[in-house]
C-alpha cells in the first residue's frame, strides 16, 4: 500500500540553524500539507500546497518557513533560523483530491532545537 | 473557526469492551476524519465520513455524524490491547486545512 515517507526521523539542531525536512508524498497525489505537533499538544496545520504554490497557510507559518517541491517526488519544509519553540514533531500529508478526500500522514520528523 | 474537540480526554476500559469517543465542532464541514496515533508515532487514518452521511462502518469501527448537533462519535467494538492509542477527530471546511482536537487517550487493559 502506498505511503507517505519522511526523512530524517529525528533531527537535532542548534538554535539559529537552518533545517530542511523532507517528505515523499504518495505518488499520484496532488495536494500536500505540513502539520506540526508540539509535545503533548494537538496537531496544528502549517501549510497546504497545490499546483506548485501555497494554497493556505496558518499564522505559525511565518517568514522563517518555506516549502518547495523541487522535483516530481519530494516536498520539503525549510525553517531558516530555528528557535527553541520550533521543537516539535512535523508531519507531512498528502491527498489526491484536496480537502474532500482523506489526508494520509507520514510517520513524522521529530525536530529538537537546542 | 472550526474546531474538533474530543471527549473524554482519557478513557480506560477492559479488553473486549466497547469504547466510545465523541467529537464536537463549531462550524459547517465537508467531512470529518478520525485518526489514531500511537505514542510518539505518526497519524493513521481510520475513517472519513462526509457531511451528507450519518453513519459509516469499517471493521470494528463505527462512526456517526450528526450535523445538526455538530458532533461525531467513534465506536470501537470488542476492544483489543493493540487499540491502545490516542484518537483524534479532524474537521475541514472549504479551505485546505484539517483542524484537530486534543484527542482521547484510550487505554485497553488486558
């Protein structure tokens, strides 16, 4: 069964450093998403991406964040200058038909900012 | 803004019993999705119910949706130890995002 994959599973970085989290969505899906979950809290929407552009973003997704689909398979989330409060589990998701369809989530990348 | 909120926050039952979790939300929705998350792991999609559906089944799972009350329930029948996890409802409307609730932590005691 096709699945969303994410790398790395765990990323440790120093405050102020740039990180890139990588995702490979399900191959025939057209809609891509990033969510995050701070430890012990609810899953929060960050951004959605369709047709090579951001379709919606949350207040969390400020200028420090960017997303890119550099080729036909990868979908990345970049945090330019990490802060301590960026420590969280980051989930990538994809769907074939947008919000009317199931969003399939990857296993997550645990980001720890020291 | 729409919001999925589950209750109870925690539920502990004996193996073999049924577990019922509820979710309430505040705005109109296109659909409502239930997910499971094992501790520290990813989100596993369980079931999607559309706004024009009232009930849906998948194996031991039964989901109901009452759009007039803006609520949904997830029933797990004949629970097993492996069902121990957190369960989240997520609602979406119009725009692209899913909004998750705080979740219900379900513990199945052997």
